[in-house]
C-alpha cells in the first residue's frame, strides 16, 4: 500500500546548512548561527573557533550589538520626554527646597500618613 503524505506542500528542499549539518554532526540551526556570526562578527567567530566563547554566547553578543543603537536611541528619546515633563512640572530654575512652602498640604500629608489626616 502506498503511503500518502498530506504535508507534501510544507516540506522543503535540503539546504546547504542541512548538508553541512550532516557533515559536521551538529544541527542545521547551529550551522546557520555559526555562519551568521562569521559574516557579522569575525572577532567573535575567532573566539568561538578558539574555544574561548560558546556559540550561544557569541550569538547573544551579536544580537546585543545589533540592538545597542536601537536601545540607545530609545533611552535618549525617553530621557528627553522625561525632561520635558519635569520642566512642565518644575520650570527650569525651580528649587524644590527653596520653594517648599509651595507644596500643597495634601501632597505633604500623603508623604506623611501619620499626621492625623485619617490616611493609613
């Protein structure tokens, strides 16, 4: 009896990584990761080859390097936004110590709940 494969359309042709995998005894994904590290971070590829760092650690470092500019830009945007909000609340030159008498009493009692205001 002939076996029918229902998932024939989802099978893929063997790729170079699969052939390299068979030749080296590691998974195709490991071959693909090693190739990407070699292409994008030759310094890390050398350290992996020398046994000084694992392939997984090198892959994480490549990912960190790729994300670093994005994270830096986001931090700068957040810093500017927070500074704008702080400037709205306390205009430049505002000294909270010097202007302590301008702090509303409700805010002061929220900071000290044992002042008899009924808050616990």
